[in-house]
């Protein structure tokens, strides 16, 4: 994976964690609501793995958000 993609996934993970925490939701709670394993969510938030579009949809459903809201963040590509 190239550096730009890794950077984007890093910022996606930080954004996902922020959205989850803003709702007062634990990893396990989001896992229950989304059907995505809590370890997988943790790995996404910590930039240890990427994710499929299907997983993005499940996470959005678990957070009660439109999938586009999960992608609405500053990529900060130069950092």
C-alpha cells in the first residue's frame, strides 16, 4: 500500500474513533450494533488494517450515520 493510502486510512481511523467516542460508545457496543467484530474495529481505528465498503456501511449503520459521514473528514495528505 502506498504512503498516501496509508495516511488516508490513518485519518479515517482517527475520525471513526472520534465519531464513536462522541456518541459515548465503546468498541464492543459498536461491534454489537454494527455486526463488525470489536477487534476489527480497533484495528481500523489504529490503522492496522483497511476495510471493505461493506464494513464501512455496517459501521455507519451501527453509529446511526449516513455512510458519507464516515468519509467527511480532512485527509491531511501533507502530514
